[in-house]
C-alpha cells in the first residue's frame, strides 16, 4: 500500500514541477515581450497580441501578428496650371514708372495685385498696362524715354517682340524687365 502512495506522491511532484516550469517559461516570455516593447520605443504596441500559439491556446507563449500595413495614397497626377502676369504703370516723381507681378494663378488676381502695388508706391494715375495668361510681358524704354510693352508666349519671345516693334517704329529700345506668367506643370 505504501507503494501506491509513493507512486501518487511521485505523480503529484511531477505535476507540480511541470506547473512551475510552465509558469517560469510564461514569465520569461512576458519579460522578453516587455523588453522588446521598451527597446522599440513602443512600436510593439501596434501589434495585435494574444496568449497562446496553438489551436488550444494554452501553452502560454505570446503570439503577435504584424500591424496592418498603412494604406498607400495614390500620387496626384501632375497637370498644367495656368499662370498669369500683369503690369501697371503710372506717373512717378521722375516720369513714367511701372511695376508688375508674375506667376499668379488667375489674370484678374494678377491685375488687381499689380494695380495695388502701383498705388502702394504712391504713384499718380496708376492703370493696368498689360496682362496675360500663360505668357510673358516685356517692358522697355525707347529713345524718347517712353515706356513700351509687348506680350508673347515666353520671356525670350516677348523680349524679341518688343525689340522688333521698336525697330519697326524706327526707335531704339532697351528692355528693362520681363515678367513671366507662363503655365507650370505641377
């Protein structure tokens, strides 16, 4: 009879040792998970975790899946954006003066901005000389000190157009400034 009790006591000891071993393994797993979370700066908090890894979910080993991937935002297709430029001129203390704006999205806004800049300078008789969408304006002065202006599709073409008009009028002109209002590809 003592043999039966001895056998039962041995079984109980083995069961107790197994439970202690499982608790020890589970404790190591939790400690390792906490260490990993601290090392990764909290990024492990994004993972989806549960206890157990097998179908019975009872072995105490943590199971973590990767966090879901962030949705990829499609890039906006590039497209042409209109550009506008405008020039205002007026009477300054030493004669005719001009001021312009470039790279505006709308010709009306460019005209308003050029007129406001002219008035802010304190010049008299401010008015819009020229404005254009998707082009350029060249401003020059002729040999009689009169301002001249021409528009074209690019700054180089506007400059050449101004000089050609001066030659056609029998004048010698100097280009003072070219304002760019061409469309941009964004």
